[in-house]
C-alpha cells in the first residue's frame, strides 16, 4: 500500500494564517444612555490625532457594517438611535468648557457621518465631563457649557452633582425610557442656522418638491417638514408600519434629497448626507395609540410628529428635530404652523406627540421673531466604562 503523502500545504497554510493573527485593538471608552439613545463615548486624547484614522475604530467597536442589521459583533443595537459615537475633549471655544463631536454610524454600511449633531446624546456629555474630571463641578447643581463641533453651536447642560459625579437618581421621566432619573436641562443658545447659517435656508417659508408643500428649517439640525396627509400617510403611523412601506419611505427620501440641494447642504441628490437634513411628517392633534398601546387624545398634544433618522423611522423624536419644529411652529404659514394647535397644552412650550409618548420643547424669541433659545429636558446615565475592543 502506498503511503499517503503528507499534507504539507495544509499545515503550512495553517501556520501562515496563525502567524498573521493579531490581538484585538483596544481603547478606553465609556458607554452612556443619553435621552432615548445610547453611544460609546471616547475622550479625544485617546484617539489618533488624524480624524481619518477614526473610522475603522468606530465601525469595529459598533459592529458595522452588518448586512443582517443587528450589529451583534459590536456595541450597536441595529437601529440609528443605538449606532452612535461621541468624542469629547477640552474646548477650543472661548465660551465653552468642552468640545463634543458626534458621529452617526451606518448599520448596514460603513458610513461614519459627522454632518449632524445628536441632541439626545448631548444630554450625556455634561455628565461625562464631570464623571471623568474634564470639568470641575461643585456639589448641587452645575452647568457645563458644550461646544458642538458639528454645528458650531453652544449648549448649556445643567444637572445635579453628588459626591463629584453626575447624579442619576431622581423623579423625572421621559417617554421611551423606563423609570425615573435626575433631570438634565439642555439650553440651546441661538440654535438657528446650525449648518446653513439661516433659519430658512431656501429663503422661503414653503417650498414645493414633487408637487408637495414642505418647509425647510435649520435649527439644531437642518430639517424638512411635510404634512402627513399630503403624502398619503396616516399621521399616527407607528415605526414598524412605516418601515414596511418602501414606496412611502422612498418618496420621503426623495423629498429629503431635493431639500438638501435647495438648502445648499449638497450639490446633487446623490451626495446628500445620510443624517441631514432630517425629515419628519407632521399632523394636527388627534386620538391615537402609542407603541406601548397606550391611548392618547388630542388634548394631550399640540402636534403629532413622525420623524426619520438615517433612513429609519425614529421610535421617538430626535432632539434637534424638536428644536426645528419649535422654531417652525412660530413661522406664520409654515407646514408646521398650519398643523400646530393655537392654544398650547403646556405653558412651558410646544408639546410634541411621538411614537413612544410626548416631549415638551420650550422656545424663546426676540422682538423680531428670531429664535434665541430652545430648551428641552432629558435624562442620562453611565452604563459602563473600561476598554472597548475591535478587530
């Protein structure tokens, strides 16, 4: 019997493969919930000095791209509100304590988008800065002045501090997050023109795209608003149902891309960033069910909003979209102004109904009608810290 030839090629292949294997990469990081979002937060000093080297780190840590849309090999959660990165460091702005840069990470693709701010994760930035000693804070209530590098805007974050750390326990709750926590006040200073430099980037209160009237407003982030019934949608539609309507989603994205060109954000439809402008459908107050199956009546709200973020129906509402709505509601003749109730449910601001509940957004205007300040209240909490790994 002939002896079997040794499988030298297979063995050599294994040796070469093993010799090319490297240990996982790692960096210090923290994981926080901010509002109705979660994100990995990095201290800028721990990242490479060149921003072009950040993308592989962020994608690997979050678990993108994932064709299955689950991000199981990272800390993402398969939806836009859970696929986020925040970078914080000492401020380069004279009127701020820290710089905050936000990156929206694609779920199924490898996009790392710095074009927009995230208002929900913004609620975690002040607490992070106190927790890690980037800013000094006295016991009791403290305010951290945040410079958002994506928009160039200043936001004041005010929250309680206990034993040198941001307090987490409290009696305040936000819809979409179970339980109660310490209240965080976010005051957006002069939020208009965050990206385009103008509250009305097209110069018009109303524009027409694809035969539909829309309002393009830039406050917090550039946004475009369309009345739900004008595009053939139920204003009270819930995210899963909306996600099952590809024709409607495509129509909304086409409007968003045309608004981007008209607002000067992109030169072509194809070059429109994934995260801005945001788009939302608005409708007049009315009875409907929430994701929790809880019922709500028209007396509980001033406006119904269904927002999309990075192509996905949002299960609540992006904070920056709520700021733009607060501004648009005060613009006579805008799509939002036509739908909002004439008498406010809450004297503190405009009450917006979203799929998981409602949110009150306060807005202040000067004598000329210019938006000078917008305020929202959120909660945040440190979930873990240590080392994050990526391959």
